[in-house]
C-alpha cells in the first residue's frame, strides 16, 4: 500500500510529524510512504529513512508570482508527478485548505481531521475520510493518533521516536546557540547571549552561532566579539545545520524550528519561551527542557512587544537570566544518557 503524506510547512510542524511516520512504519511494515513538503524543508524529511520519495512544492514562492508561466508549469509538473504515483491513500497531516487542495491533486482517497479537529475546518470538506482528534493534546500526539486512526493501530504515546539521526558521527565539544527567530518578541537579548557564551567558554565549551540573514548575522557577530572563543558559523543549508546540531554537546535556542529539530535529534536541548507558550506545540524529546518567561504579561503571543519601542529589550527577557539557563543546561548535559 502506497501512502502520500502532505505536510508542507513549517519547520516545527514537519518535525512534529516524524514520530507519526515512525509509528506507522513499525505498526504497518506493509506500507510505503512518500511526502509532499515545501522545498526548504525537504532536507528534514530526507533524514527519515522511511520516506521513499519526496515531492517538493514551492507554494511560498508561487504565491509571490501566481500568474507567472513558471509558476503554472511548476504546479502542473507537481500535479503530474503526484498522479503518476497512483497512491492508494493520501494523509493530509496539516489540516489547512491549501494542504487539502494539494492532497486532492494526487487523485487518490484523502484522509484527514474532521471539521472540529482541523486547524481550518473548511479543509475537512475535501477529505473522503475524516477523524476526530482532541485539540487539547500536543501536536505530536495529535498526529500520532490521527495516523493510528487512519491506518488501524494504536500508537504508544508513552514513548517518542522521531526516527531520524543527524548525518554525522561523534560528538563535538560545542554548544549551538540558536538565537535567531522570526518574531522580535521571541528573541533573548544579545547581552544575555554574550553572558551565556562567556560562561560556556570558561567551562571549556565552544559556543557556535549560526545565522540565516543579515540581522541574525549582526547578533552572532556581536556575541562572538563579546565572548572570545565563541565561533561564528557561515550560513549553511538545512541539511548541514542538522549535521552540525547532531554533533553538538548541547543546544540552547529560542522558540524556532531548529530548536525543535535539536530535540528530535536527541541532543540535550534547552528552549527559551518568551512571548509564546510551549503548551501544545512546544519542543518535545528525551533530552529536551523548556524555560518560560515568568511575568504577568507572558505569553502575550504578539509579534512585537507592546511595552517597549522596537529594538529595545522586552521585560520578559529579564525573567530568564543567563545563570538560570546555564544551571538548567548543566542538568540536561549531566543527565543525558549516551
């Protein structure tokens, strides 16, 4: 039986789907899985050995030029590729109208969440098979339960296996600091990153600072300048970042997709949540822990802090001092079993 998974984005959402795939392969070894995903996140899916073929989609770029002949040609090519596979079943693991429409183009039976369970209830209208999954469960558990309902098994939610490993061997004496994230309100302060990096260097560890754009590079350079011994990493594709994270002794990160990936790769991972709350979409893993801001207005769930001018450090940052991060990181590394 050949099954197509449609889970296109975002990075954290793609990571959260991996345990459901791992469950399905253990329970149903007769199944073959392909995956339709945004091209930017295809390297994540490639980490899972249970995916036979990846269909890359570029909806984000297509939306920028919807009438372009190149967009129409690319969309038509994807539709032909999906239909040519003659799937027995398509699972829309995203529950959005856009993912439901993509799922329908494969020309096979489509299964997904019912209207009370889907993120966008209208998406359920496009499914041939609908399932009710409680909305008060973590996103990982919801997907595992959904796959189990569709494919006829009961997942063991007491265990968690993402089924992936970084394409690297050995463990480096490094700590990756994932300071970059899309929302300004999610960012820890540069001064705090510098203080943490100095403490790590003093302990004989090497902080590594990646960056994805010019703004993140400026922060990374400031940390490296303020903490001699810290290393500025060059910009790298997602596959290389996975390998780098997989070699690290530990990872500290804001609420961002790479922090979820670190937990999935079974690295000691400490996630810092400021304006957001881990709740139903937080990092999850055997060696993962979370520190949340302890201030009355947190989590505000706002992109920009309304209490300070743009560019200034928001009050919630002060509730997660570097000393607290370092103490929790020590506990994670110390308790991490090989």
